[in-house]
């Protein structure tokens, strides 16, 4: 029981580490948002599951934390992406196509 | 119509109260129930819950949607992690346009949030029934093909839930 | 054994907060910094919950709940300011 | 566990220094928010959950909101242009 929780926590920490690395390595804001949101969501779920294994009587409150993360995390990344786009932060050179620009100008 | 929204708001508030206090004695539950009923009566009728359908089929669809979402979160995170770790970052980003058949605001919000949590896609803007999606590895920039690829797997469940 | 693994995991999580702070310092644009702020906040929630486990007190999880909701509001306000003003 | 207290204390001081040293106002406000975040973790290490909760609510949530609100007002009074820095 304890070992399961500890190993889940180690997995969560690796997911967090990769999300932070993605924040540094990606070329533009939009790709950074991609890596950070997805990885932190799964990382938080894994960490809460780990602590729920370590303390089974805390499970309802940890489930509430997961619920809040699932509700707020996509919205905050959506809002930041929108703000970045309308502030005209440049897309990286490797971007293939931008249909939103065509829509706004055309 | 309104009774359903009030009922769902009350139930949600009561469960929130139980989760936050973690005590199951009658006194605590009575307080939580009264406050939840009061708040549900005042705010429930105009809340987003009224977009939800309450039939056996839609409850089943909620369960399926949650399972699909969980699988997609795990898949997307592993996919994105592999892209980050690769020696030269493997990306092919594009902003593509997709269409949705959902009518209600809450349904579109749920769809946009689900898309943001799935493999390499991020909703950047919504204008009426068009969603603009930043796709980390764009396979096709055609509207219909992108819609098939990204939207369909959630939309068919959300359509049952929100109508 | 389990305690040592939790210790190592906490060390890795602290390292990832440090890396995301690097992006906060470097910039270059303000949305970059908002993303770094958001990431650091969400990772901190897990730090707080793991600390609640190692001190063995449930009350610390409440701090994590409050933190999760309020850092979301901070990001929302910052993005709204950038977008079209409050 | 002492090492984590030291790490987060150093991060708190570092983000406070960023808030003071930077020339852009929005970055300064965000750095103050990050400082509130790390300060609340330090308070948890010092076994003060109530102070940590207050610091999270006031230092990171409310202060960010009020500062951005005030900055927006100042900008729109001074010029009708966009908020660039």
C-alpha cells in the first residue's frame, strides 16, 4: 500500500519534471501551454492518487482537488492562449498554417 | 426545466459541503442540506446546470465521457512527454478551424475543455460554432478532416448530455 | 523505504519548480511569464499535498484547495488584463 | 526536510528580487504573486496552516487582482493606447 503510493508519487514527479522541461525547450508560447497544461493535469491526478493510497481517509478531499484542477486548468490555458494570440505574440517559424489569422483578416 | 437545475445545484452544493468538511454526523449534514437548498433555490434556476439533460441515457453518457476523457489525458500526456524528451523537439504546429454541432454554451465549454486536455490540441478561440485549435502535430488542415480527427470522439457523448 | 522515495520525489518536484522559474525569468513575452506562473502554481499544489502527507495533518490539504482556486483567479485576471483590460 | 525549507526560502527571496529589479510593471506584479505562492509553502514548513491560507488568498489572489486593476486604470487614464508593459 505504502510502496504503491510512493511509486505513484515518483511517477508524478517525473511528469512534472518533463512538463517543466517542455516549458523551457518549446519554441513559442502556444507549444509551451500545450506541454505545461497536459502534463501538470496528469501529474496532479497521479500525486493525489498517491497521497490517497498513503492516507485512505483523505480521499474525498483529494478528489475535490482533482475536480478543481480538471475544471480550472483547461480554462486558464485557453484564456492565456487567447490573450497571447490577441497580443500578437509570434507563432514559431515551424508553424504550418494559421487559419485564425485568415478568418480575422479576411 | 427549472426544478431540474435547482435540484442539481442543491445536490452539487451538498456533496461539495460533505467533501470539504468530511464529517457525516446528522447535525453537520442538516446544516449543509439547509444551506445547499437555500443556495440552490436562489442561484440554481439560472445556473449552467439547466443545459444538462437528466435521462438514464445521458447519465450513461456522462460516465462514458469521463472514461474517454481519462484515457485521452493519459495518452496525450505520454505523447507530449515523448515529444519533449526527444533530442530535437518533434513538432509540426498549426492553428486549424473545426466545426461543432453543439448548441448550448455549457456544451461548447465542455467540448473546448475536453479538446484542451487531449492529444496535442489547445483551443485558442471560439466564434459561434467554429473552434480555432492549436494543434501540435497537424496531420491535415482541412476543416472536415480536422473535425473528424479532433471533435467527433467527444461530441457524440456531449450531444447526448447537453443536446 | 517509502519515506525515502517520497523524499526523492519531493526533490524532483522542487527541481521542476526551479526550472519553470527559469522560464519566468527569461520571458521573453508576458504570456510566457503567465504560463510559467500557472505551472509553478499547479506544481505547488502537489508540493503542499505531499507536505500534508509527511506532516500527517489534514488541514494542510485545505491550503492546497484555497491555493488552487486563487492561483486560477490570478491567471484569469492577468490574461484578461493582457487581452482587453479589466 | 530542512533542505526543502531552504530551497523554498531561497525561491521566495529570488522572486521578491525579480519583483524589485524588473522594469516592466506587469512582470513585477506577477513576480509578487509568485512570491506569495512560495511564502505560503514556507509558512506550511513553519507549521502555520492558517497563515499559509491567508497568504495564498491575499498575497497571491487578491493582491494580483487589485494591482492589475489599478495598473489598468492608470494606463487608461494616461493614454487610450494598449497596455504594453
